[in-house]
């Protein structure tokens, strides 16, 4: 049997696409992945998603998204897609357990934040360690925090975080920033921002309640180690889109993100993309959900015509 729609990926984009295509009687099959729910599964409190004045836990929000899509007939399985063939119609989607053919394909595989690669950072993610200043900056009002990175995103987030924090320490492994001149100057001129040059984070320090109490940094020039007391650590060293299985079949930007045209259309007729797999500008749950709606409507109209 050839499916009408298959959705690869979950998160706000994939589940919203599933909801809309299910309500259009397209009986979508969703490969949510073994770690279903996307980056919000790593977030504790979500206070900037409309409709939740008291906030909501990231995993709870994603569970609600999933249940709503399933209520209208979406079939959601926690399998990882290992291979796709988009060379002809119907498209072929393979997992370790099955092969499925589909007339339309919606890609919502998202992106993952690059991390520093230390164990304590992973353990404290969502408990003082964050990869999203826009999402979590509000929780650090009046505190001292640090951010790791030296590009435009890091400087933009450092400047944003000064709206809440008393002090933001930028930790950068070199003695100069990669960011554009205007973003550099904005950060340098901000009295709340300090810089630790030629430094890397060696360890995230934990208090007795399982939250961040500080970091240990190492100077890469002289190997001297020191501790900085703080309540939050933000990682801003970039994101990697989950587009590996589509390389050579769908047109990508130089940075690896999927190119979309006229809404959610990709370079392959009948293949649509939504969420962080194609958005390297906004990267918010609400914009991902909106793009999931767009992909579903685009796919529905494409199938109808």
C-alpha cells in the first residue's frame, strides 16, 4: 500500500504537520525517531509558547502535541528513518524494521545544538545549562551567567541575556571573535558583558540540588584552571541540521540546512520541509509549529492537484 503522506521527524513541526494532515483524512504515518519530541524534550519550563500562561514542561507540551495528532488518526512510531529514495514516485522510506512508499513526504527532522562534549554539561542540560537564550534567559533574572561562543549568534544571545542577568561572561577559546564587527561592538560596549579570552569550559559544577553552581575554565595558553561562580551556562557554538540522509537528493544550503521555496516546498516535487531542519534564523517552537502547518497544507494541496 502506498501512503498518501509520510512525516519524518517529530517536535512541534512534525506533530503539527501530522495533526493537519490527519484532519485532512490523509492518514499520515509519522516516524518520530527513537528520541521523539525534538529539542523541547531537553527543556524543562516552556514559558513562551502561546496558550500556557503558567508555562509548561517541554516533554509535557510535546506529549500533548502527539496525542492531539493521534486523536485524528495519525500513526506515530518511534522509529528512526535510515534511508530514503526520492529519485522517483512513490518515494521510498526505510527504517530498520520496514520499508514504506508514499506519494508525499514531509521532512521535520530538526537540528541539534552542538555541545562542548563534557559529561556534566549533558547531565545539567535543562537544569542551568541551556542552548537557547530566547527560551531560557528569563529564568536567570538578577543572576550571573556565562555563554560559550564567538560568532554572531553568541554575541546576539549574550546581549539578549543582559536584559535579565546582572552579568554575562563570554567564554571564547581564541583572543578575538568571529562575529561581525557590529555584533562585536555591541557586546564589547555592553557594561554587563565581560570576556574570558583563550579559555574553554572544562567542567560544569553542580550544587547539592542538581543545578549549576559554576564552571571550571582552562586558559588554553598557560593551562591555568579557575572557577567562575554562576547559575547558568548557555552554549552558543552552533547547530547541526539533521539532513544527512537527504544529502545528494534534496537541495541544501551551504550550512547543511534544507532549502525551501514558496513556503515549505523543497527542490523535489512532492517533498516538503518544516521546522528547524530548514530554519536557521528563528528556531522557536511556535515558528516550527507554524511551518508544520504550512507543510501540511502545501502537501494536501499538492496531492489534490
